[in-house]
């Protein structure tokens, strides 16, 4: 079976914010089709689409009311088919989101389930009786604030919602629910999708005894979710069996894959990534929020990569620095750089040197920064609820910028659903024609990665260098490359023993035994020379 995903670079598209084709201020599927040439020209291998399914849009499509249709905001099934056909024509695989841990409260399944305790869908969601005093059955909180339980007077029971009240959790303890979800996945496989990104993959099962979560004494806020260790409301061992059913389904089709989003942090996330990808009968790969955090040290990046490899030597990881849920990394790591463009170039070089599969988020190739919004411009539920301590996710979801000379930077002919501000418009695609632009750096680095078997497939050995230097060697089939990154706003110099040479689009100079790495500089060296600071 073709395992194209093992060294793939996947470009994430947030459909609302990529390209508006019909003048309503919201991106859509025909808009994506129009802009696929840009994506293909980068040199990536696949696109991943955030949800475009029928939805009330309470959580921007992550509340699905029909798993097998396109929301009219984004177009039609025919538009989807046309987009897939064009992507495949350009050599791009197509991966789509699957939101299986919960649905919208407007989904027909839930509308039936909430009516009574004895209807055909009565056990399709997580229902529980109240405590004797009428309060929720346990202490589980919602990620978006408040308790994870909502009262339904028709059943005289609470239902579980790990996220919004409008996102009731499906009961995957029920095999009929599993069958129904697998059927919806088959629907998209039959339409030609090449894989799935599985939202909140570690939330599928809950503790069947509904035991209280223990406290987390390390949490300081401002959000409330972190005050508990979520040992009973997610990360349950029963998840594995369902992952195996999903893998069996995708294995019926040629060259399909699944990547799971692990909604966790710290060592727990690394352990889950390892467990979910071990062997050949679970997920093809996982990613967590570990590299989507503010931490920017050599020790951190090394711990993430080595942790997954140690936990699952035969597993596979997927790494990214930005996505639709976190502050864009050029802003998130800005304290470690004086030059945003230098940080953006270094980020590309570092990420594309890591082992495993790589995800890029739309606009990352432009060096886009986080958009600063005022309260009146917000749409994200957590921000609306906990502003100003919680800024929410709108700042990384503002529309893609194509041409600063056009209205709304070429995204739409009318006011977009989120504003485009001058700082972002200044980085539009049309203006990044110079050889030293961030866009050019991404294209060059992607081409270099593709030309180097060691970067695509190679085993990784980290070098014991002091902070702020991250160094590792990638080796495959006789080829060795050493990658070096100065994670600091100040230049550093290394001593290089053994004969070597710079290769690739390095931001460094090598003279004799002296290697100079500028601020946020990077270098690839041929072979595996001995290095010291």
C-alpha cells in the first residue's frame, strides 16, 4: 500500500477565511478551487480542510448537523467534487476534518435522543441522572467554561458537552453510534478523499462510571478547564478499540490515511500520540498542541520528538507550529526574535527538517502575524465569554491576504466575516515576489526538503549542544545531513571539526572551522561533523 503520508507536507485551509467567491464575505469551496494553484506552487503534498459540513455555525462548523452534506455557506457537494478533482489534477491529496466526538444539538440524532428515554436514539448521546440535589452527575467542566452538563427537562436528565452547550457528546459506548459514524466516513471515502483529520480524537470515550476528575494543583488560570486532571472525561483506554475500527475502514481503500488531533498537553500528550500510533492497526499519525505552545527552546523540541519515538518506535508523528486554534507562531515566539521575517524563515527551515509529517497553516508561508481585534470584532465563543483575559481564536482565523491593492486584500469584494488589518495585508501573496521574501523561503525550503531523502525519511539523532542551539542529524540510505538552529535573537558561533559544507538555503556562513549562525539563523551541513560551542 502506498504510504504517501509518511513524508508529506500538508497545507491546512480554513474554508471561511481562504477565498470568497460569491461576495458574501465568507470563504467557500469554489474559492478554494480558485486558489489551489497557489498551494500547489508551494510544493506541498496535500490540503486539509477544516469543517465545511452542514452546521448552525455555533463553533464555526465544529458543530455538525449533517455529516454527509456541505453547508450552503460553503457551496454544494458538486462544488466539493470539483475541488477534489482540481486538487488531484494538481497532484494534491485532500484530507477533510471529521468531528466525531460530538455533533450539533440540531443534528436529527440529538433532536430525537432528547425527546425521551426510550426512543430509538435515546442512548446515542451521553445522558446521566442528576444527583439527589438536582446538580450535575459529576464535576466535569466544559473546555469553553462552566460545567460540561446541560439539563434536558423532557428526559429529566443531563447531557454531556465537553465543548459548547450546542455540541452534545455522542455516546461511543453504543456500537450503533460507532457504526453510524463509520458510515459517514465511508461516504467521503467513496467521494475520493485521501484522508481524515480527526478532531479531538482523545475525547471519544468517557468513564462509564462518571467518576469525578481530580484537581490539578498546578493550574493558575485564567480559564477554568485546567483546574482538573481530566483522567475520566477523556483519554480513556477504550478509545483504542474504536481507532482500530476506523483504521480497518480506511485500509479497505488504497492509500488513505488518518491523523488525530490530541487535545492535551505535556507528557500526557506525547504518551497519547505514541499510544494512538503504535503498530499498524491504529491511527497513521497524531499531532498534539505541544509545538503549538509558547515554549521555544531546543530542549522542548527535542523532548517532543524523542518522546513520541521512545513511546512508539514504530509509530508516526505529525508536527505543526500554527493552526486555527492557537496564536500564530511568528507572534507567539516574537520574544525570541528581533526580526519577524528571520523568525518566519527559521520556523520553516526547522519544521521542514523534523522527522514525520508536517502541517502548514494557511498564511504561514507569508509570515502572517496574529491579528489584533477589539471585542466588537470577535466571533469566538471563549473570547466572547472570558474577554479580555482570553483573546480567543479569531486572531489566527482572519482571512487570507492575496493582493494588498485590491479591496479586502483580494479575499472578498465585501466586508469579510473577520477584519483584514494593514499589518496582515502588507504581507499579501502578490507583494512577496522578491527572492528574500518569506514566501520564497518557504518555496525554497520545501523544494530542498523534497530533494533530500534524509530529510524526508531519515532517522534522527539529536546533538548535545547547549541552549539556544538545536541540532540534529538526519540519515537515510547513506546520506547524512546535520541541521542547526539558533533559537535566539543574538548571533552564535560553533566550531566545526571534520570536513563539511553548507547545503540548502542556509542562513549562515562557514569559514574553516568556524560556523556563524546569525540571529534566528539556521544551517544544513553535509554529513555529521563534530560540533562544539
